[in-house]
């Protein structure tokens, strides 16, 4: 009988090799897919960060253009003032020369030498005023703090700035995160660092920053923030007036408010109740808010829906806590869906002899 020859390269061996090769190929395909998914995720994160940095660079360039324009305008203004000063100086010298010669006939516009002397004094005062305006156009000696940015624009002419004792009240509720309820809800679920960067909250703090630069150095101040509760932003000064002085503590209060995360509802009653705890009573109250309050002393945490009627009730409850004869000046950053707010805060301004206004979106 003929014996069959044995070979290792038979069909079974080839099957095993094929399976092994297929397993290796499948393994590499799985690894490649995972690497691709991770790479896409990293690319998305890098793209988001790149977009954010590009926006910051664009904002910086816009600010640079604005500042450059302001510098050019200031230089032009300085040049005009210098020309005006030279013109006035020439007029003064001419009048002095005519006065020394007593050339009364050549001065038909003047009835006497005394009138000429008065004219010289008036022109001299105007020249000094122009020199002062050219050197210190913003009267910086009266400001204990400075505001960097476009906030030096003086178009809030109706806002009554002043007083010996000034109280600032800032709404720090969750609604201060957005101009609509949808935006406020979206921002409310974001990380705290994102909440602090929302345009509405930054505008509110910038508005307080702008106002506080106009406070007199010899005045006293206090800054309260409120949501469902109210507290002093000036550390260690609850219920007390704080001297403005060199503006250090006032700047610290604004900086502390910048890192305060808006949250919860707004209880204006608690904020106005604190106005009676600072004695003597304030000369002026500045309220920065976005609408009627959503909480009162009897409101419960379980209440999710606050009707417009309840908000009006909470507002009237808060008004009852105000001291008598103290002007309330309101800056309203309006929230969509609260149409009654401007009316009630306008009435509050009339009743207290204060002021009310809604700043534009690009102020300060």
C-alpha cells in the first residue's frame, strides 16, 4: 500500500493562519476607530478655545481702535484749546496796550477804563479756565477712582449723583445672567466662571463701577447685593457707613461684586429693609436691577411660578421698607417678559424725587 506524504501546509493550517490574520486586522481597525473619535473630540475642544481666543483678540482690537480714536480726539481738542489760549492772550495784550495809552477813542465798545479792566479780567479768567480744561479735562482731582473704557461718556444726564451718605443696591439674582428667561436659564446651568462673564452681569457691575467713580472723596458709602437674601459687599461693614477716602475700599467692593455669581430669586424686600439699619439714613439710594422682585417675605422655595400680580405685591411690600424722604435712583437692565417693571420703578422715582433710566446696551 502506498503511504501518503505528510505536509504542514495543509488546509487546516491555512485556516488557522487566516483566522489569526483576520483577528489582527480587526484589532487594528478597532484601535484606529477609537483614536479617530478621541482626535475629533480634542479637535472640537481646541476649535472652541481658538474661537474664544479669536473673539478676545477681536474685542481687544476694537478697544484699541476706540482708545486710539479718543486719543486723537483729545489731541485735536488740546490743539484747539491752545489756539484759543493764544487768541485770548493776544486780545489781553492788545487791551492792556490800549489801556496803558488810554486810547479811549479807539475803544468805542467800552464806556470807561473800568469797563476795559473788567473785560481784561474776564478774558484772563477764560484763559485760565481753558488751560485748566486742557490739562485736566475730566476734573480727575475730584475722582477718587478711575474707570477704564467708554464709560467716561457723560450722557446719563438725568442721573442724580451726589450726597454725603450714598447707598448702592445691586440685584445679584439669577435673572441678571440674561436679557431673556431662556438665556437666563441656559446660563444658570453653566459653570460659575461662565456666569461671571455673561454680558448682562458684566454690564451691571461696569455700571456700578462707573457710578462710583463720581462719588466725592469726603462722602460715606455702602454697597448691598441681594438675591433671595441681602448682604453687604464691603467686607466687615454690615450696617455701617464706610468713608470713601482714597477709594480703596470702594474699589475692593466693586472687585468683590465682579466675582459674585448671580443666583436664586430676587427679594427686594430684604434689600430695602437693610436701608433702615444704616444710620444716619442715606442721602441717595442707587438701585441696579432688571425687574420686579420674584420673592417676598412670605414666598416659599417650593413656589416655581410667580405671577405678575405676585411680583407687584412683592414690589409694594419692598417699598414699605424704604425710609421716608430718601431719593431712589434706579438703573433698570430690563428683562423680556416683565413689561410692568419700568412703570413701577418710574413711579418709585417720582414718589421719592429720585430718577429712573434704562441704559443702552453698549453703556458704560
